[in-house]
C-alpha cells in the first residue's frame, strides 16, 4: 500500500475499534479454541462471542466444514450437520470410520483440542448424535446424557427413571 | 463496455469518458474523484444510489479520507470485471493485504475496513477482515489488546473466572 502521509485523522490515534458487524466477520474466521481466548480480551468481545446470534452463525459456518472434537481414551468425534462419524487413532494416524467406509484423512486437518475443558468427564461416553452443532453424548454406565455446544458451557443431565431420552436445549 | 451503460449515460447527460458514465465522489476531506460508474458500483451503497437515480450530482463519501478513497479506487480498478486477465497477478497484488507488519499497514487496513464497511464492498471487506484475522491469529491476549488498542475492562475477579473457564484454550 502506498505510504503518503495521512490526511486528516478521523479517529483517536492508535484506535482500532471496529463496528460489531465487522468484528463478527473477523471472529467468524476463528475456531472455537481461539474464540475462547478472544473472550478474555475485553467485555465487549466476550459479549459478542457469546451472543446467541454469533453462536448460531459460527455453528452454521462450522457445520458446513465439519468440526472435530477430541475426546480422551482414543475416541474422537467428528460431527457435521448431516453426518456423524467415529474417528479413531490407528498407528499414529487418525482413521475416519463411517458406517460403510474407512476413510483416510489426507485433507482433513483435525482441529485437535488437546485439553478440552471436560476431558476428565468424558471417560466413558458414546456419541449419540449431533444436530445444529449440539453434540449429544451418553454415559455407558449410568446412561446420563451430556450436551456440548461450541464455546458455551457444558451441560449434563441425569437420566430420568425410565431411561427415556430427555431433551434439553443448551443456551 | 456494456451497451446498457452507454445508453444510460447518453440519456442522463452526465459527464462521460468515451461512452462510459463517470460518477463524482467527494471524500470527507474534500478530495474529488471521477470514477467510471461500472467500477464504482462494486460498492453496494453506490450501486443503490445509481439504481435509485440519486447519483447524478457529486456523491459525498463521508468518513472516508481522500487517501483511503484513492486506495479503494485502486482496489476497484484491479477488480473490475475483465480488467485483470491475469488471475495470478491479481492474487499477488492482493497478497499485500495478507500481512500487517507494522503500524502503517495496520492503519491502512483499518481505514480500508471502515471504508469497505461504509461503502459496502464485499470483496474488499472480505480481504481486510481476513488480513486482520491472520494478523491476530498467533497473538496472546495482551498482544491482541495492544493491536486493537483495548484496555481490559474486566475487574480482577471477572478476568480470573473467565480465564479459568477458558483455561483449556490457553494450553497447548
């Protein structure tokens, strides 16, 4: 860019405050891990990122790309809006397993979260399914369910007496 | 040039260059630019004015300095349909926006972002937001505050709680 001296400066020197819709465009380019860091910068960023409409936009955007969520104990869950896969490590390589095929992952760059906030809580869980970015896991032993939705807090519920599946919405 | 533009220009009687209608844009600090309508309508805002027949006199471009408007016009010229036959050349030219290395780059990108937002130029907006995202990708919280000139407005307790909640994101 050419560097002629600036004309009348319309803003406070050094200021880089952008309108919310522009910041939203920038934030939408980041994965959840980076967004979690951005939340800690200032109040307005925290509000913008945890705002329901931002979360919806981010989910809509990421579900078209497919997200990979790392779970400990050799299980990785890959979820997209339309498909669910299991992803298992196999001799230093991850193998994507769908119902019908075993696929290698040359082009897939897993956004691995090394230490998810809920790591220790996911020892014995199976992926039940996902919808609109909400991932549902079921505990193998007591059949309780947890729902995970992006950067918003983890919610877990205990099973009802008759073990029927409860429906909750994470907000 | 499209015949539609020619017909439009001859009927409106505005300034023309050859057969192309010219629009007059005036920056906030008074600089005047004459720009081909076919180029300036890459701005959704200006296109709306042209469509509504409101672009017959000088168009004031508030909040955008002459220096920034000149950069915007350079962008338009490079991105005029049919103007650049060499895709590679365009990519190379655009790549200057990829890195924000110093203060003046940062200020240029900021000015362009504000102009692209005001004039609603999707391609330029996309390029600049991508540049900013790229620039802050590897930055720490403090470095981001410095980049955006933000002071933390959390009280100590709030920040600690938020840090704790998002601790996992700061680990490798």
